[in-house]
């Protein structure tokens, strides 16, 4: 469908390295996205997340292959 934005700026996906040693997003991740979503009409695309431990090669990048990681990502809400 159509998305109406208040402006033409979109925050593209980036790797933020704000996760812990288990690749779970931390409170800093929640704060980071909350700050950027504080302006009404903001359109954010979250960072890419690794889907397996074997596929990850970056410390403190985000993952989404365990229940712990999924639960942590659910805290990143607007």
C-alpha cells in the first residue's frame, strides 16, 4: 500500500553494534531507535540481524535466532 511520510527522510538499515555478547539487543538498542523515532512521521528500517551464529562475524551485532534475541527485539517498539 501507500505510505504517507511527513518528510522525505528515511533512516536506512545500519549495523549498530549495540547488542550484547549473545547477539541480543540491549537497552541501548531500544534507546537508539526510540530517539530516532521521537519525531512523528519518521520512517525507520531496523538494522539487519544475523539468523545463525555461524553466519555472524561481528561482535555485538544483532541476531534473531534464539528466543532471548527475539524477546529483546520486541522491546524495540514505537
